[in-house]
C-alpha cells in the first residue's frame, strides 16, 4: 500500500503534482469571474482527485457567470470555482477510495447525494432530498484539478475526454428519451440547444420511427438535421399543424420539451396524439399556464418531469450509445483553453455555438 503522497507521485509519473492550479473562480456577487492561481485540492475520505482534461460549458454556468437571481440564491459559498461537466484522469485517491484506479479516465456525475434519504434508498437518488450540485454548491471543474466523490466518478475508457465530459448533459437527453419506450415512435424534440440536439441523436439511434426537431435558431436546426432529425421546423411557424401533417393527422407519440418555452410547450401539447407521452426537461423562468383539462386530462397524456440522470442506469445507457457509434462530434463546435473563458461564455450566450469545451490543461 502506497502512502497518499507516493500514490499521487506514482499517478502522474515522474513529476509530482503541483501545489497550485488555475481555476475559474466566482469571487464576488455580480457578473463576471476570475482566473486565479489556487491550491490544488486534497481528496478527502472516499474522494478522488481528477486532473481535468475537458470541461464543457452548460447554461447553468452562464447563469452563474452572469449572476442572475437563480445564481444569487443557489451558488456558493463565495469565493468558489464553478463548472461541472467534465472528464479527466484520476491522479490521487483519498482514504477508502479504492474502486477507481489511478490513471483512469472518468466523467463526473454532478449530483452530489447523501445515499441515505427516502429517495436514495428507493432507487431515486437523482432527486435526493439533500441534493447538491458540483460547481453550484461545491467547488467545480473549471480548473486544472477537481475533487469528486469516488461514487460520482464514472469510468470511461475508449472515449476521448471531450466526448466523455458530454456524457453528463447527454445523460439528461437519454433520461428524457428512455423514461418510456421510444423505438418505433414518432418523436418531436422541442428546442435544439445541446441537450435537445443530443436527444435528436439518441432518439434516432434508439430506433424512433421519425424525429422532428423545432427551434427558433436556423443554425441549430441545421445541426439537428446533421444529427439525424428527419425534419427540422422553425418554431415560429405553425408547428402543431405541420407535426399533424407529418403524422397523417395522428399527432406525434412522444414530445421531448427541451426549450423551457411556454409557446413550445403549447405547440407540443397541441401536436401530441391522444395517449401520448411528454418528457419535460426545459426549465421555465416563470410559471406556465396550462389548460389541464383540454391540454392534458382529456387527451390522456402522461407527463414526466425529467431532472438529472438516473444513478447509474442512465450512465450505462449513455456510454453504451456512444460506444455503439452515436457521434456527438457535430455538437462540439469550439475548444478553448481555460484562459479564454470570456469568449466561451459569449459564444454560449449568443447561441451561435453547439457545445463549447474548455481545456484546462492548455492553461
Ligand atoms: Zn450542466
Ligand atoms: Zn438522498
């Protein structure tokens, strides 16, 4: 058994781990962030230290960078590193962390759960009562090194770090798709941000009869077509009418609502076949008004709220789809060193990007 120090040294080969690292830190309330030199964290009991090879930018990170009311209420304590979608190499293990090998490439499940509450003990840890999120309630992964619980480390050999990092948001898409059968079904994906685009690819590969995507952004509609959407519709048009036309008047079997737009939600509820199923993943900035009787009850719909990924059933499916050839590369439009974080956030905010991946080892 090596001492922790010897183990750290062994993990990185000849060179020892550095004492300090670059990290993107939110250090005060208000917009912006700072690239800082801070100590490399130590893994505590049952934790692993990961050298972050790729960390993709999520809408959540933009909320934190811009410091909206949600961030104000949820993020911290300040100062704290943010970022959560990542993959990297395990370079040290805390006491009792023995499952994941040193040198393994891992992605992070970003829901930090207690494994003791009612939900966790009944197979629903993704909605743990004391849920905390990596990079929101605990130091995150826009850094050269990050500590995560060993149970959250998803070992991923055979995928590059950029795609490995995308398993976390892709898991949301997989969860939304597979909450019920999708093979042979006609599927409408409303909203083609990165998770919507991933849902297009997942539904297509899982054997959906037809996948029809909608968005207001023509660049995203073009990406949806590249990822296998049979049709990509401008959400300003008569989407419900067009979806009915494309299904011989029946309406679609499945609606995956990924946009968080109330208008899109109504389009989906108007276009779905009686007895269809809706997965709601897009979050709404304000309460939506729905006619429950006409839009849901009399149509006999099944509505699912989708958050996070099922631990770890969704991860097995996600990795399997990638290993079987699902290609996320059209979604990755930009790769940038950590120091270019401002450009990364601007790209995401302006909607001209698919997924933007930061590469912390490039500085
Ligand atoms: Zn995210
Ligand atoms: Zn729990």
